C-alpha cells in the first residue's frame, strides 16, 4: 500500500467535522469558565450576582453546585473540577457560565468579583525539591555499583541540563458538547483521546452511573497526549452545565484559553555524572531528575516511570543509578505528550554521548556505536528486560552508508575551515522505544464487527482517530482479512455504549490493541461462516479462501462465489453476522516497587543523521539534510507511517529549537498563542528530507506483522539539537551548556561565552 488513497482524517482538506462543527440543537447554550488570575491564593469570597443578571446568561455554577464529587484526578484524587478554598495556578476554573452565546458568557465573566488573598507560589522545581513538595513518591532505579564504575573509569564528568516544556498545539482545541436526554441520561460529544475516562469523570461529578453517560468521539483535530486526561475538563464542565440547565451546552476553548489552562510536556532539570574509558565506552551513569508536574499529579507518575525506563535509550550501561522526583509547582498540571517522559531522559543520555565525544576526541556517531546494546551479550535493560530482535547495529551500519556519513564529515570539515561565521555539523541519534502501557491493565482492546447482507462491513473499536491514520489502518486490517475492497468497510465513531471500558489511544498502542481485537472478531466470523460455506458450496473447510469479495476453494480457484451470496444465505440460515472480540497484550508485567520486569511487548527502533548549518551572527540555523531509517515492521500503510515519522521528527525539532514556554515571575504564561509561541514552519523543514522504512524485520506477533510508529521517531529529532551543539563547538571549542530548546539567543550565548 505505497500509493495515495483518500484518508479518513484528512484534516488539512477542511473536510473533518470537529466538535464545534456538529449540528447543534436549536436551544444550545455556550459554556465559559471564570478563571483564576492568581497562581496561588486563598479564596475569600466569590460574588456573581451581577454576572447572573447579565444578558443571555442562563446559569452560573460553583463547586457547591456539583451534584457528585468535586474531583477529576486521573490517578490521584488531587484535582478539583472547580476551585474551592484555594486557587493553585493562573487559569484554574472557579466558576462555569452558560449563556446564549460565547460572547454573552465572556461579558458576564467580567462582572464576577473574586477576592483572593495571594500566597507565595512555587514556580521553580528546585524550590519544590528543597521543600519536598512531592505529590507522590519519587522513583528510583539502580543496577550495578556506580561508585566502583566511576573509580574504574579513565574519565568522569558531571553536568547539569535544563529541558523545557512543550505546548501540544493541536489543530482543534479542547471541546465538548453535552446533550441531556429526557430519561436522565446524557450524551457527550468530546474531542478526547480517552472517551471512557471522560465517562468516568462525568459519572463522579454528576453522581450518575456510567451506563447513563454516553461519550461519542469521532475524528478529533490532533491530540499528541494533550487530550488523554485534560479533555476531561471540557467534557465534565459542559455536562454539569447541560444537566443543570436541561439544555445542550457546547464548551470550546479558544487557543489562548487552551494554552493557559492545559498542561504541557514536563520541564525537567537534571544533574548527571558519567564515567567512561578512553575508548568512549560508558562504565557508570548516575542522574537526578526534577520533573515539574504542575499543581496536580495528572499522569506524571506514569510519565516519570517511562522516563526511568528510557534512561538508557539504545545503550548498554553496566552500572546505572537514577532518582526521579515529581515536583509540585503552581502551574497547570503537566501531562502526556508524544513520547510520554522518554524524550526528556533520552535527551540527557544523548547529550552525554556528545560530551564523551568532546572529551575523548572520538566521533559522536562512533561513540554511540560502541555503546549500543549487543545482540547476544550486553543485551539486558536496567529493569531486567532482554532486548530481543536487536537491530540497532544494523540500523547504524545502514544509516552510515545511506547518509554517506564519512564523506559528508570530511566535507563539513572543509566547509568549517573556510567559513568564519557559519559552521556545519552532523549528528546521529538512534532510538529504542518500548511499546506498551507501563500500567499493565491498560494493555487491552475490544472490537465489534458487523457483516451486512450485501457484503459490506461496519467496525466498532475503542481507538480514537486524531490524524495519525488509525481508522485507515483498521479499515486495511478488515479489508485484508475479509478479502474485500476498503470502500466496503466503514469505521464508526468511538462510542462508550458500544465499546465500553476502553483504554486511551496513547502509548503508540492504538493500532496494536484495537487492530488485534478487530482481527480476532473477524477470525471468529470467518470460522463460523466457513463451516456454513463448506456445506453450502461443497468445498473442504481447510481449502476456503476469501479474496476479491468472493470465496473459493484452493483446489478450484476458478469457481468463485460472491461473498454477498454467502452472507445472505447465512442470514437466512440464522447464523450470526456480528462478532465481538477482546484482546490483551500478552507477557507484559512490571513491579513498580523494584523497578524490574518486562513492561514492553516489543521495542520500536530507528536512527537519524541530521546536518545543520548555524549562522553565528544571528544564531539562526538551517537543517540542510535529515536521513531517517525507522523500523515499523511490515508496514500496514507506508505513506501513513512515513508521514508519522516526518511529523514526529519535526515536532521534536520544534521542542528542541524554537518552542519556548515563557512565564513571568507571577506564574503567568506569556507565550499563550501563536503570536508568541513559535512552532516549526515551512522554512524550518529539512531542505533535504529522506525517510526510509527498515524492511528487514517484520514483527510476527504484530497486527499484520507491523510495529507502532506514533511516538518512537519523535526521539530522532534530537539529532538536530545535537548537531547544533556540535556546530557551536566548531565556533567556540570551550565549555558551554546547551539547554533545550536551543533558541537563537541560547545559541549565541553559548557561542560567545555569555551563559547565565
């Protein structure tokens, strides 16, 4: 399937209908939140009498009007639906307003009087760490004797690194529309990656049983993890207002609101120490990570856990010890983002690889090669899992050849000798990314497959399409397994009344768990129909083939029977044409007390080589060329997979170079909009962008022998940041620290020795 086909989620054609595009009932109201403008304070009084009399206002709700539980914590019970006695970040919801228009609600919000006694906020992770302000216990991992490793090393270096956060900047902001029904049930259309959690949180807030809450999610306009838990807000707010007013309520955040209220990728401050020999091989590595989790825990426990499980990236480290601390601050709760903690910890070990290169004089790519996991020895992760089917060495050899690395290094040296103000460099970064939820029970999926008498198919499954191509892949699975054209397969909206208790579409597992469930359902349907077909057509059961919307016997391939004929006759014979199936990922387990186990079903690996040119008069950089080789197994849809690889790479490139979150000393996000928060544009894309799929490693246990692709290639964008770092060393061979994002200002400070 390496040719263009019409996509289900063709966002940029404008054909996708998001929540705000859904036809609304005639008396629909518009929801709005009254927000805190203080990062931390005690609420003394709230007066909204004037606002309640404002034109168009139908209701104003406070925490006192919540029928059930004023809590929406995803894991820990520490996040209120509406603030009560204290506000804990700028943007926190205090009141909900329902009005006949969004403007009417916004006008009313200006008349609300909230008196808050400001308290001193905690805005820095180091201050939070000193105060031991941890919302849950820190995480630890240790293997071997790190102190002995340092003592036995030729070199020991220590350093610090500050890693910035990142805004999701999805195409569609958070949104939900809730419609109350006469029987006391409620239907919620939500832009979410996690319909079942929306359902659960609404259930708690409304004090309703989950079966009375129907959450429907069609194609959403991007997520990247930002709608895994924080979509709960719009869903529960709109449901509260709709239930109170007994009218439909739509709640859509504008871009500034969304950026102000919702969490980001976790900023991190890191201290590290590494011991290594003159040949570039690491002996020992210790680190301390301080994660800024924001005002509540959200998913931070699992995010930090994945960071812990990716401290090594692709490298065998004999002795390793790390402490990872969750530090509560008075900012919005940081949350899931593509990579889910792994990018932060991998960034550190990759930075260290470059520091080893500088110290030993060995080329950075060669340092990485020397430390890669082995195939038969040096092949067990710090948490105990065996690295099976290891292709890292082959990926390295392949990218060295396909990128013409050696010749380009020589050309770069020649260029740098002759150029005073511009310098070039090339960096190589591999990735070994574990696939599965580390919370084991989430590794489950379900599907319902319906066959119709004309041979067409309808699929119901628990995954959410957000632009990543999930729907297209699920249709491809059904098309191949039934032997019918894709146009005969329809995939339906994700609905908690049809597929209950779904896991979030996250952790790059969407295609795996839902695709396997669909295949299991189809296998059951085909097995049942094959028995009937054998009798109906007088063919041997073991010889039946489904192909081109027909069935036939391998022994008589010319005698085909239309699939619709079989199904019509099966219907008349009262044979079920529907099948539900359930899938759970086998073999995964992890002990959180000991940080040991096999948390991942498999690893997805890739490698990138990126060449940059940095202008040391302006601090600007250009990505001249990027070569990527990534393993997706046997690709279900190569165009989708290549698109995901390109998008992930560029998104990481943005995180590490131009996307900077800036707050003032009061805790207000100053970069809350596209005018001040910059994501990569057309001019930032690599001038020469070469993406290839590694085709030597089909995964026999994967859905259609494929591997996940959503998150792993994000890591490869780190190669741009590290190439910039190397280019700076060609201009300034002295010591410097290049935190990320490597903005123009930071590049110039490092280049001219003006580090703060």
